[in-house]
């Protein structure tokens, strides 16, 4: 079965996010003033071929831990749905 | 009221994604072979102060169009929830 994983990789709460700070400033310069904190991370969409949803989950989790996310500075979460 | 917007900005379907290609190759090199197509984009989490969910939606949409997404090469989608 084919699954699509939607992965979000964000800087951890404790980590400063200068890119987010810059975007917040940019939005305020455009007079979009109601925006508060901005955090910027990555969104990754993966196609996974797996027997079951559990197997797909394990694959995506392994991919995140081994390559996609730097767990020292980032945290990840994902959702899975059938393609 | 305070809302959190979770925005995904992805390269459009027609656009090649060399970063995604590189990640796919990297995953295969780690023997995570069941992964097919990989697309990489940005995930942005915004805090928005607004009267109503509709007002927050309008603000986030404006922010995406004016600064966050390059609509020539990227497409965006977002969800809103109360903080």
C-alpha cells in the first residue's frame, strides 16, 4: 500500500529562530501587525510503500531520526494518510 | 483572540525539487528503500491576534501572498486553531 507522510520539522522551543524573527519584522514592515511569534521549519512530503500503516510509521520515524531531523536542535511530527 | 496558523509552503507540482531528490537518494543510501517521491518545503507557525477566525484567516492569507510564499514557484496551505 502507498502512504503519504506529511512531516513537520521545527526548531525546538528553547532554540532561537532568527529566520522567524526576520520574517516577523518583515510582516510588520508590510503593516501586518497582528502577527506575534513566528517559527520557521521544514515540511517534507514522503511517499512510502508499506504493508500497513504501522510499518509506514516505523519507516518514516526511522527516516526522521537518521536523516531528516537534527534532534539536538529540532523536533519532528508527522501524519500519515493513504495515497 | 489568539490563533496559531500552521502554514505549509511547497514547491508546485510542475517544479523540480532537487533538494527532495537528494534526500530520497540519501534515504536509499541508508537502506530506507521503501521511500518514493520526496518533496521539501517550508513549515511556518504564526501567532495571530484577531477578532475572529475569519479575520485571522485573512491576515494569514495576506502574509502568505505578500511575503511568505513565492506564488510563481510555490503553493501554500494553512490551518488555524485557537492558541
